[in-house]
């Protein structure tokens, strides 16, 4: 058993920002960050477009950013949260810059601001097309300088420790006492007892397979919180990014940033028609849900497997300067952006819902906090405005920090039981797990994708139940490993997406069900 003051699960923008702040404020306290892969591996690392925040007070205003966020959220945002996050944003970004993060500036040293879908002004702060990598670099460098932060890479959090693990009776208010963690190198499982635990475990794109998210995004934190009986909400609002690079049978993975459309690229179908203006007067810069559905509709009409992003009319030197990573990645796949259209498809990208938190990042369990993509704060409502998620991660880790400064949790006297896997055996081959994971991903793409309907969702629910019992049987009999644990988590997350989709009896924001009127 390991003991720590603050346990943070995840080393993306949300987790590391919190770790740095706590370590600086409380030099005598121990901050332990567990992360399931290399310490930099996260959705954060792959963020391209940037961070939305109001820096240009002449053309832009907090009010305009607030309105754009509320419009995207389609009536389900919490206005107080939106106002708080947007007004706090520039302060959090300045802090990040003080910690060493570099963002693009012009010849006068002023931040250069990008444009993305749904924004009424240029306000996206960026580092070329690798903004997330720069943020992750700066945060890791800072964290590694602070002696009271221990980052444990290749450590996989399996389950939160609550009264369920040591008490016969469930108390009225459940508390969190840390987590059981798998050392992925040695295979051993141990408890980390913590005064306070924060889930900063990111998104769940892998539940769909074809995704812009890296392999670590399997919704573990949400599944752990769900099993621990925390409140989970808005899981039906999956954001599909319209322009992931189409990669034949592998579907999609590499993102072609929305900033490329902000830069003037056109979407075309195979016949060469620039179709977006038939769907929305904002054309390519309509919000993501509208662009994704338009592409879905074009693909269904034509039977084609993708549409195209045309950059051939743009200044290619300027393009290379702004998007060096996208340019090079396309070139590696024999796509010369100067002459060739880029094949693109919508892919699962971001989860607008998650673990419900209040304005201090508190979940419904005592001593359990959540921030970043795994949380549901009320900022995004039914659809997230582009580049508002890194912003949310930065602001909410600061909110949790401020809360903890005022309400420092004390050490629990409860005896935490060791992980018990008596009677379980090693799983000999991972082939079954791989097959079941692919089955789940196919099921989610087929029945719970960009456009849903009630019959498909019911079918998904029936098929998922079978998969659930099969996975639970594997879990009961075998020693836990990463793939089995992830499969179990993804099945839980898929269940939440399907059940919460079935409960929504209207079309709203990023949720579209063909059984309901478009305008409901
Ligand atoms: P993450 O950065 O995903 O970090 C989660 C961490 O938790 C990882 O370290 C992971 O390994 C760890 N973890 C997960 N499960 C476990 C477990 N069981 N045990 C231990 N560790 C675990 N947003 C923007 O605002 N602007 C953008 O331009 C932008 N571009 C994007 C481009 C791409 C390709 C992608 C995928 C996302 C983009 N997003 C963007 C979204 C944004 O990057 C994420 O929402 C944000 O980075 C989430 O930060 P986070 O700290 O909450 O989670
Ligand atoms: C992008 O660069 O298109 C992603 C921006 C985001 O997800 O906010």
C-alpha cells in the first residue's frame, strides 16, 4: 500500500496543472500522479487547434465568447459556469505561459489568434498545429522540477476505493479513499490511500474505434466513477469531429484541425461540389455537429466512404507555416496538400458529458474531484465549442486547487483492504479480449454514431448486454490486466451512452436521432 495526500489519476492538461499548483502551495505534502502509459500520453498531447480565450479586447469580448459557447451548447449550458470559465480563461493561459508554454506571436510579440467553427471572432491561442504537445511539454517540465510530485507512468487505476470495499452498510454519503492501481510492468495490484482523489483521466474516443483520440482514451475514469455510484450525465453528447483523415479500412485517426477550415479550406464531395452551403449559411465553419451530419448525409447519398478537404486554392507556404504537422503527415501518406484533396470522415472526438461536478470540481462522492474531459461541468451543454476543452481543463484544475486550499482534507483512519484476486487465473491469450473490444467498437459505430434512431439504440442495448455478461465472466475468473480492465470500462461507458441516448426524446446540440423532428 502506498499513502499520499493528493492522488491524481491522469497526466494530461487537467491532472498536471492541478499537480503543479498543489505542489507549489504545499511543499510538505505528497502529490502522486498515476498515468497508464508514458507520462506524456494523453488527448492533450494531440490537441491541434488551440485554446479559446479572449485576449483581443478591441474586436472581441467575454460576452461574445459566452454567447458563442451558449449557442453551441444549445440551451443545456450552465450560464454561471460559462461566464466563470470564459472570464477566468486568460488568467489561466498567462499562468501557463509563465510556466514556460510558448504560443505563436506576431512581429510585435502579440499573440496570433486563430478562427474555428462556431466562433464569431479570431480567439484561438495556438502553437502552430501542435498546441497540445507544447502545453504537455511545459507542464511535464514544471512537474518534474517539483520534488513533492511523483509521477508513476505505466500505472493503471482500476477502481476507486469507497465504503463498498470495506463496509457492510452503505453510508448515506459515499467517500473516496484512493484507488486500486495496477503496475503494468510487474502486473501487481496495490492500493493507493489518499486524503483526496482527483479523476483527470480524459476521454473515451476508443469506445468507437474510429477516433481522433489515442489508445489511452477508454473512458476509465468515468467507468470507475460510475461503478463507485458517482453521478454521470450527458453521455449521449458525443462530439464527432468532421475532418479526421480517412485511412481506408482503419477508418480514421489523425485529425485535420478545424483551424484548416478556419484558414479557408473547402469541403467537397467526390463530384467536386462544395456542399456545406446547402446545409448551413456558415458553410465549412458551421458548428461541428452540423458539419459532421452534412458529411454523413453526403456519404450516405453517394455511397462514398469519405469526402474531401480542398486546400489547393490556399497559399501553400502560409499553410506549411501554420500547419507543419498536418502538411508532413499528409505527405507521408502520399497526399500533397498543395495539389491533392485530403480524404476525410467524421470520427469520435470528444465527450461533452461525464462525471458531474460542481463549480469547485467536487463530484457527488466526498473527497473525489474530477476535471478535464472526464468531467461534466455544465460548460459545454449539448455540444462543445471548438477549443473550449483545454480551457475548461485549465480553469477547473485551478478551481479544485482553490477549494483544497480552503478545505484541506484530513488523513483517513480507515483500514483499506489489499486487492483480493484469490481464485483468479492468468488469462493465457489476449485474442479474445481484442475480438470483444473490436465487437464493441463496431456495435457503437453501427448503432450509436453521428445519426441515431431508437430501433438501433434498442438493438445496441440488447447486444451490449451480452457483451457485458461475457466481460464480467472474464473479469471474475481472471487476474486483471490493462486490456481486460479497459474492455470492462468501455462496456460501462457504452452502456451509459446508449441508455442516456434512449432517454433523450429530442434532437439537441450534438445529439441527433432521426425519430425526432429536426427542430424539436
Ligand atoms: P487527457 O489529456 O486525455 O489526459 C488523461 C490522462 O489520464 C492521460 O494521461 C491518460 O493516460 C490517463 N489515464 C486515463 N485512464 C487512466 C487510468 N485508468 N489509470 C491511469 N491513468 C489513466 N481541445 C481543445 O481545447 N483545443 C484543441 O485544439 C483540441 N484539439 C484536439 C485534437 C485531438 C486530436 C484530440 C484527441 C483532442 C483535442 N482536443 C482539443 C480535446 C482536448 O485535447 C482534450 O479534451 C483535453 O486535452 C483533455 O485533457 P485532460 O487532461 O482532461 O485529459
Ligand atoms: C481541432 O483542432 O480541430 C480540434 C479543436 C478542438 O477539438 O477543440
